[in-house]
C-alpha cells in the first residue's frame, strides 16, 4: 500500500472534504434529506427520519476526524463501509428501475445513476487506501508508529 | 496494515463507538423541535412542513378522487414525460417539472383554465409536485392543490389510469 505521506494527506483531504460537505449540506435540512432517504423505498418513515437525523453527523464527524487524525483508522473504516453501502444501495435502486435524487449533498443533489456508482467507487478506493496504508498513522491521539 | 490487525485494534472500535455516539447526541441536539414534532406523531405520511407553504392546499386520496370524479379540477402530472406516457391519471395534463426547470415556459400555456388545479408526482416523497406548485403560485395561478399521495397512491387504490401508447 501507499507509503508517501503527502499523497496520503491529499487523499485524506479529498475523502474527508467530500464527507464534511455531504454531512453539512444535509444537517441544515434534515427533512428534505429524510424525503430523499424515503424515496429509495427501502425503509419507512421512522427509519428515514432517524437516518436523516444521525447519518449526516456520522459523515461530518468521520470526515473531520479523518483529516484531523482523530481515530483516523476508525474514520476511514466507517467511511469505507458507508461508501460500500451507498454503492450497493444505488445499484439496487438502478436495478429496481427507480428514478430518485441521490440525496448525497442536500439541495445540490443529482440522480442516483451509474455515474454516482463510479464516483462513489473512486472515493471508496481512496478511502480503502487510507484504511490499509501503514503510512497513514498520522494521528492526534496516537504516537507515530515507526515500524508499521 | 491488515484488516485483522485493524479489527483487533481497540482504537478502531473506540473510534467507531465515539463517532456513532456523538452523532446520536448531536443529531438529537441540533434539531430538538423536529424531534419533538416527530415524537408527537408528525411526519407519518410526509416530511413536508406544510406551514412553509401557506398558499398551497394539501389534499388526500379521497379528496383527489372526489375532485377527479366531479371533473371540477384539472390534474397536472409533474413527472417526466416518459412516466406520463407509461400511465397517468385520466385527463391529466403533462407538465414535467424537470422540463419547466430547464426553461420550457411554453408548458405553462398548456394548463387549461379551471377552478381548481391538482398537482401530483410519483408519490412517496417526490418533490416535483411541490416544486411545480410553487412555480405556478409565483406565476399567479390560484387554487392550487397538491396531492402528495400521487401516482403511487392512485394506482395502489385501483383507480382508473390512462396510457399513451405513442412515446
């Protein structure tokens, strides 16, 4: 896996930035995100509401922590899991023939289509590199390890 | 670093727990009013805050059916043209919100004079009907009704539908 710290830093900024943006844009308007969640027709009203209330904060915190180096590996793992989940979700949605707003970035949303899967896959690859790279040990709460 | 090592690291689980825990706290704390309204039983049908749209009247399936059977209202289908052609409420006029948004103002001229305008989209939580209603309101259309149950509720209750064979 990648060792170059500067490349890893850029990856952290990109992936973390995407998640911070995704989180903030949804926190400001939970009800419209709840509607987007509901439109995927997988969960009911209650779960849509709870998802809209909590998921954006998970995205925001994981994004900030990934960049800041607070539990970076936990953050990278959570982000990777979320992205894998989003990819499966969009694939299922396309397979079901549903035409929905992805709900990814609040009002700046777009369709949940094949390009969204491509985009999410790119973030997932970057995030997995961060997760498994020994060089990504930058952490505020953890001493730099010299023998990965 | 291997997945096994990551999963056996306490830091990983501590981090995950903290992120989830903090999110729950912040989620509840950031929108206490919405949480209260949700607990009080609101948002069971839709997540739209109706007080934000005082100019619109939201109608249910029986009201929509009543308006349709009395032929007192014109129905506007705000979904895409393809969806409309595949099936719509009989007599409805296709005014795809997406096309209007792209600047096709000619669509507004297709709306016949009527004492009442009922706007619908896919149902569930589609936004097109609401967005179209807001545009029509700003263009001076009055007596706007939004049928949130939409196409899904209409078809599920077995009401008549109409299709356009020619696409």
